[in-house]
C-alpha cells in the first residue's frame, strides 16, 4: 500500500474501518479514492458523509460517491 498499490490501499482502508480506526481508514481510503479505486471512492465518501476520521463534508462525499458510480461501482461501501 505504501508503494502505491491501489487495491492494497483500499483493503487497508476497509480493514481500519472495520476495526473502528477511522483516522487510518480515512487516510488509506482517500489514497485509494484519489488513485481511482471505485469502491475506495465509496469508502472515502462514506467516511466523509459520517464525519468518521475526517471532518463531515457532505459536498465532498457527494463528489466521491458520484466518481465511484461513474466507474461502475454498484455496491458502494456498506461499512
């Protein structure tokens, strides 16, 4: 993940989210979102919408949910 593997970044974000370490979940979720991982974008959007590990930002959450959907993510993040 630290070397830029987007799938690993996403999986770390999910793992941290499930363990309730939302600061690290947001860190890795954002990295995967920026790198273009559709479900990583949905993960980061969910954290933004909930204000978990980041300041609550519904406008930015909407942006990332839309980016995720544009890439075909139909399931989104259901953490």
